[in-house]
C-alpha cells in the first residue's frame, strides 16, 4: 500500500531499527511504549487486519506467535507479557496493516495495574 507507514518501514522508505527480521516478519519497538517492553510484530505482506486474513495467509499468525515466544526469551520476559491486536478503527487500530503489540517486562502485579490504569 502506497500510504501505509508499516509498508514504508518494511520497504526501508522510513528508517527503523528492527528488533527482529526475517523473510516474512519485521519487529520494531513501539515509538510510544505502554510497557517496559513494547514491540510491534508485523508481517511483511500487507494484510489490513485479522478480518482480512485468508486461509492462504493464515500461517503468518503462527509465525508471529512463535517470533513472540522467541523474543520473550531473548528479552527475559517469559510469563510477563501479552500479545494484542486491534481489528478496525473502533477497536483502536490506527495503522491498517495487521500488527501485534507485544507488551511486557513488568516486575509486579501492581506495576501492571498502574500502567493499565494510565492507559484507560
């Protein structure tokens, strides 16, 4: 997509420092983090969101989740992260390119509660 900011990042038209990248995925740090660790995991193929996912593209979700697991190990946040994807503007999707927020790294339940309250 010509005006998709994530496609521009994937195509190296907008500079970014990938946390992880392979032939199917790119992972970048969120520019406005909502947790100690906040990364965006996205497919290189432009797919608007989960509603636009086809059977042909369904394996990408598995690759995204396996990348999240690998990143959790690398960032030492196993059992302290969550994966979120917003589907559509009403649900909070601001970039119409499927992506998953990986948020984690909290040290305690009170830290999680405080940060979640700040987001509301």
